[in-house]
C-alpha cells in the first residue's frame, strides 16, 4: 500500500494493553515497518480502504455484475414489504 505521508494529517492517541503493544511491535519488526503502519493497515483491513486500487477493484466488480431491470412500482412494493417485516419484528421483540 502506497500512502503519501502528506495524506496523514490526523493524530490519534489510543491506549492499549502491554500485550497488545508487544504484538503490535512484534508485527512491525516482522514486517519491517512502523507500529503506526501496522495499525493503519489493520484499520483498512477491518473498515475498508479508500485507496485508488480498492476503488478500481470495486468498480470492476460492479461492471461485471449482471442485473435485470426492476420497474419502480415493483421496487416500491419490495421496500414496503421490507418495512412491514421490520416493523412486525420490532413489535414482536417489544412484546417479549
């Protein structure tokens, strides 16, 4: 992953346990990188990356999708059915 240092403009302070710190430092040594890079990579792996290569992969996957046209009225009925189901489930949960 190539990230320009100028893109890093936000500072974040977190508290970790001694064991978490040891694991982060061990991973940084093993991968010959910084603890900060390990944490940034973990964030991207868990929550997704907005890097160009990731966006291009997503675009390619979307282009490969095959879908059929669904008329707007059918979409409205589907959405209404989903809302009804969600409301029914919420009411059933409240009654318990």
